[in-house]
């Protein structure tokens, strides 16, 4: 269903070593998807959307992910019956 991109789940800190490695489809936000998320009156640009074809319990709103050498913070998660859509913000200061 999805293109294979390797994603490392870092947990709640961008400096953690990978807790788990998964595969998913990483896309640029497009169409009717929101291009920013508001958190406590701050706006964060959505840099990538990640789709995984199952429910991953290690991914929540405190999670950092490493994708293709860059670190992203999870900003929003949409969980469906058999997959997850995850909105990501690219951390400006890479660790």
C-alpha cells in the first residue's frame, strides 16, 4: 500500500538512540491537508506526512522520528482502523 521509507522511532528526545525501526510512506503535505498546526498559539509548519499501514503504539505526540537523516517531531496523529497518518515538523536544529 505504501512506499518503503525507513523510519527510526527515537522516543521523547531527539538525542535518543532508535527504540525501533519501522517502514512507512513519507509524503509532502498536499491537497486538502493542513500545512500548519497550532499548538498553544504557536504555528508549526507541517514538513512531512507519514503513513504507516498499522497502529504503532510507540508513536504519540511526544515522539521524535528520524527519517532519511533528519529529525522530526510528531505534531498530529490521525488513527484509522488499520493505519496511521502522522503530521511531522522538521526540527530546525539537528542533533
